[in-house]
C-alpha cells in the first residue's frame, strides 16, 4: 500500500480495497480488468496471467 494515501496496488489476480478478493470467474489481471479470451473448454483462465484452462479435447492459446 502507498505510504501516504494508504491505497493498495493489488497484484494481478486480486482486487478490493485490501487486495483480499480473487478475480471472479472469467476475469484476470491487475484489478481484474481483463476478460478471459477462451473459446472452448471451461471458459476460465488463470486470474493472474489470463492463460486459458482447456478441457480435454480443446487445445491452443484460446482452447479451440
């Protein structure tokens, strides 16, 4: 947190005033500002990096 304002800068994958809330499903990045771009599989992605989580039968960067 900032030493003067007390405002927290959350690491990627976390949000909230105290950075204790993980990104909701389908969101990722700093302040959970990005949407997952996964086409197939479970549609989920890593909350910190945005890497898609593919279900069996789906492959590639976007689980196609």
